[in-house]
């Protein structure tokens, strides 16, 4: 049951900063050098999690029928990825939500399947790191999303119950993790993840600019009363 909201937990990749588009583009370009396609339907299983038993290089070598120099290829691919990410602005509505949350006295956290260095490094570069009480990432848990561990870690850090917080996510793996942690979850997909099934979210927006934070909380309160009444 939804109580008075005291905290908001944000995903990072694809929600605060569109890293997912550049990462996928860098992999598509790498596969294209071998005249191979890397469709989004294949890439989508990697979004929002690190707990996949194989990776893109495994797929590349399978298609080629032989080994590649992963270290050399990864160095070049990572450089391309980094350059593309640096061109990306903060996602629409994020800064407004952070400002509104602070005015309302809400605690803020990030729960990510990426590494802590990755998340805090980008948040610091964007001038957003100080906005968050907690940053929980793959370093803090044994299993990443869709396992709820990183959200449970964020809730413990914030010292709030799951019914006192909402999660904002962009991917199916993230939504499942949030719901399994007992959180109300808002889906805000990016250009890539809007192609995926996000129906497990409690509410879906096209952008955080769709509703102010106050309007969102009011809508969740109404929906919560309707859903859990008598």
C-alpha cells in the first residue's frame, strides 16, 4: 500500500543520462566492421543488468566462428562510447524533479546495475552527485537487476520502507527489480527502451516533463487509494 512518499530512487543509465543509446551504437558499429548486424532485439537482454551469462563478444565470436582480440577491440569501442556519451545532456525533466524533491524534503537515491565509479563519475561530471543521499550500484550487491538487491540496499541507506518510496526506471529489468523490492515504479523510457514491454510499471510517462513531481505524487495517491480501497 502506498503511504506518504518520503523518498525517490532513480535508475541511472537511460533515465538520468542516455548512456544506453551510445553504448548500443558503439556495439552496432563494431559488429558492422565485420559486416554483421547487431539487432536491438539481441541487445535488449543486456539493458539494465549485468547478470547475463554471455556478452556481445561471445556473440561476435560465435558469428565469426573464431576468436577476436577483445582487448584491442574493447579499447576502441570504449573510446567511441565515451565520446558519444559526452555529447548527451541530462535527460528531460530530471533536474526539475531533483529540485522539486528537495523543496518537498524528499530523500533521493540512485540504484543502478552499473559500477559505482561509472555512476558517481557521470553524476559528478553533470553536477548532480550532491543531490543524492545514497548511490547504490553493482559493487554493493552480489546480483544486479532484475534482482531487487540494489533497491533494497538503497531503501536501507535511505532508512525508509518500500511503501514510502517510489522508483523511476526505464527498462523491464529495472522495473522488475523495483517491484520485487515492493516499490511503486514509474517507467520513463528513452528512445531505445520505449520499444520494450514496460507494462509491469505502475505508471508510464513519455518523459519526466509529462507531469511535475507534485502532479505525479497526487496521481499516485489517487491511484493507490482506488487500488487498495475496500
